[in-house]
C-alpha cells in the first residue's frame, strides 16, 4: 500500500460560457493540482455546468457515459495520472437522470456516483442513487458523496462499512452555512474515523455567495487545511494512512457493527 496520498480539493466558481468553457478551466486546474503532486482531484457539485436546475431543460446540459465533450478531461487524466472527480447532470443509457459525480481515471475508465439524498427541487429533475460509491486508488478507498448526502450520517456509515478511508464530498454550501459545513465534514470524519474532503462551489451561486470552506478534516474531526477565500482555489494536502491506523480497532468495529439504515423517504 502507498502510505501517503496527495489530493486536491478544487473550490470552483462555475463559468457562464457553457460546458466547454468549464471543461477548459477544469483541465487548467487539474494541471495546477498535478504540479502539486496530486493523485486525486475533487471538484464541487455540478461543477461542469454550475448549479442551474432551470438550465437542465436544455439537452446539451446533460452528460452521457461516452460523451465526446469529456475527451479533454480524459486526456489530462491520462497524461498526469490523476483521477478527477467532476460534477455534472448525467443521463444513464436508459435515460435515467442523475445528479452525478464522475470519476475519470487515467486508464480512460469512468466511474459514476449518484446523489442519494436529493434536496428540494432536485427531486423534479433527478432520480436518486441507491448506494455509496467507493473508488480504489493507490491502496486507498475513497467514498463519493454529494452535498445533502453529508447531512445524513447513514451515508457516511455505509462508506465506512465499505472500508472507506476518505469521504470525498462535492457540494454547494452558501454563505451563512459555515457552521453546518464544518459540523457535517468534521462529524462524518470523526464518527467513522476516516478523513473527509470538501470541494465546495465557489463565487456567487443560485443560493447567494458561496461559504467557501473547501478543505480537509482528520479522523479526529479537526480541520487540517481549508481554502482562504470563497473563489476558485486549489487546496492540496498529503494524507498519511498511519493516521488512520491509530484508529484501526474502532474502524474495524464500525465495519462489523454498522446498523442497517432505515428506508429512505425523499418525498
């Protein structure tokens, strides 16, 4: 196992120029993260389009599995060896609409994670996912979460049960939600003795100015590093697996005794 993992949380202000402009900016930021030695890069919720549910009426706002518009992202991941997690509205082969995290891997593979706990008007645009998706990278297990998933402790518990070392959250927390943000990320990390990572949408959003706050929390629930402002920023940290090893007994007990979650009611 690689005992250390360097990763970047990208606090990102989505551009108005459509998906092509945002993809170009994603590529630039992945190159920046590569210069810092990152092996994993996490972008915010709906980073390729911005959080604009009204715009989903336009077919070009949706991404598919073999979408050629993602080729530039696939290429930069291949060239840098980085796995990049980006946010997008996604349609499955059968047309099912998902609010997705797309993990583009250096070998060209695309792994998809879908938001389980949809919030408010998202329920009119998307179908919820039904599981926590876990990536394997350099001997680490990284669980993907999207915004409101983090408000439900059962989501992180399922990640822990699957052996997750890192709980990677792509989100939109607006100004005034700073305490909520810190509580969610710290508690999910501490309760399950894993690292948590937040990539928050920056700038001005549908819900007002961003709270900023992208960064990293340790398995003790304490913040490791956080963005300085609320705009676009690359926040990089190197996480040590031996930090988790100190909690090996608790982590193993948690995997054995995680209670079955209640049935999800999102109505």
